[in-house]
């Protein structure tokens, strides 16, 4: 299901993305694996066009559930 969300990168860039354009998301936190995604704060998101974003969940509380849902389906 396509959904457009606004994300905020760790650099402060605000980006609107269509969730169908996400290629994959991975945990980007030392000591945690992708299996620990519910405990992770930082994620690396790669789009199908190869654009990459580093996300802090705290900065992205609105789309947090969508990001976690995407992570589960990747």
C-alpha cells in the first residue's frame, strides 16, 4: 500500500517519501542487529533510486509506526 510520509534526516533535511519507493531499511546502531529494530533509535533507509537517509526515530515520531511496519516487510 502506497503512503506518502514526511521524514526528518539526522542532518535536519525534511523529505517526503512514498513508502513504495523504499528499497530497504536497516538498523544503524552499534550493538543492535536488524532483529532489534523495535529497540533501535537510528535507521538507514535506502530508496529504490539509491537515495539514502539516516533517520533518528525520536525526530520521526509521527511516521514511527509506518517506519517500523516497513522494516518488518523488508
